[in-house]
C-alpha cells in the first residue's frame, strides 16, 4: 500500500519580499513564484522545508513535481533553496519520481545560471529549465 | 545659505552620477524602500531588466551587510529583524556603468578576517567566483558569519570587474570599511 501524505496544503500569497507558496501536498505538487528576500529567510523557509521533508518521507516512491518561477532571491534565500533542492534530491534517491521545473524569463541569465547551478547538484531528479 | 548649501550637496551628487546616497541608520524597511525606488528609477530610465537585477542584488547584499555587521548597531533583545545599523550606501552610474558602494564602522579585530576574505574573492576569475559560491552555498553552517561570505561572493559574481575595498583606521579599536562594485 502506498502511504499517503497527511499534511494539509500550504498556501502563502506573494508579499513584497516573499514569493507565493502553493504547496499542494494532496496533489504532490509544489509551486513557488516571485521574489525572495525576506527579512528573516530562516523563519520564512524553515517551516516550509520541514513540511516538504515530512511529505517526501511519507510519500516515498510516488511522483512529485516542484515548479519554481523565481525572479530574484538574495543569498540567505539561495541557501534555503539549495536545502530544498537537496531534500528533493534525497527523495529522488529514495525512489520518488521527482520532477523539477525551473521557469525563467527569456534572457534572464542570472536565474538561468542559478538553475544550472542547482541542476548540477542533482543526480536522482529530473530537472527541466524552461523559458517563458 | 540654507538652500545654497543643500543645492550644492545635490549638485555634487548629480555630478558624481548618483541615483541616491544614504547615510545613517538603516533598517530592513529602509532597505526595501530604497531598493524599490532604485528598481523604479532604473526601470524609468529603460535600463535592461537583467542589469537592474544585478544592481539590485549587489545593493541588497551590501545593505544587509551594513545591518548585520556595522559596529554602530542597535537591536532589540532577540529581535534580529528590528536591528538598525549605521552605514553609508550609494548607487550611481559612471561612464555608462552602474556602481554600488557601501561603508561602515567596524571593530579592527573583525577587519582582518574580512580583508582576507575580500582579497581572496577579488583575486578570483569568474569561474573561480562561481566555484567558490557553490562551495559556500553547500556549507550549511557558516558559524559566526550569518552568511556574509556568500553575500560577498554574490556581489563579486554580479560585478563586471574585480571588487574594490579599503579600510581606514579611525582609532585603536575601530576602522572604517568600504567597498565598491561596478556592475
């Protein structure tokens, strides 16, 4: 029997300094959109990373799609994003079919390079870089 | 005289190509407001979107370094996000290139390790900067630095030439640190 996640979905609207978070655990679909330079990156991302890790542990072997459409993030947020990417990589290693979609604006070489950096850390996850 | 003195100050800023120059106590709220004005001004001048992003990124990292590391700082107990710290931050353009410069007072004992980090980053080529960024982002615990190394590397990564920095010793205990990055 495939265990199902018991986590409630998390939705946070985009704010001036933080991205929209649409983590639909019920659909195995995580979406993050916008800009990320919160005053306190650890307190913004910390709880989200815990949720995702718990979800991945409970749904091992299922499919999971994570979509990022980010415009800008500061270095504190970059650390948190790298942690999230590593949680997804670990899930992939554990048998979950993880699919990351990294969406960028055409010509945005800053976000393209970040996508390539993150992709280079991944061995057990399907990573797709898509131009909008 | 009042108007003349201030007009001279304004003219001086204009001649130096400044978009703005802030000197005083800076908070996360001021960082946001200045950054917002910066993006709007550059956008109104029809600056390329990726250039705006690079300048903005350098501005955010420099401003956060002032807030976190200036020796002239005030924080409510355990409320790091309410911290305000004194420093100087300037954004402008010179000969068609944008620059962001910052300065703040720091303890001389903290200046030595910072100078070593800055020298290391300044002397790396773009591939080396990228590799160093990767190394630091993977390091989950930068004890005591609140993430400053990564911020400095990000600044160098967005810059189009090696970063400039300098230290001026104020007295036996304090030094004035400043850095400038051309995007």
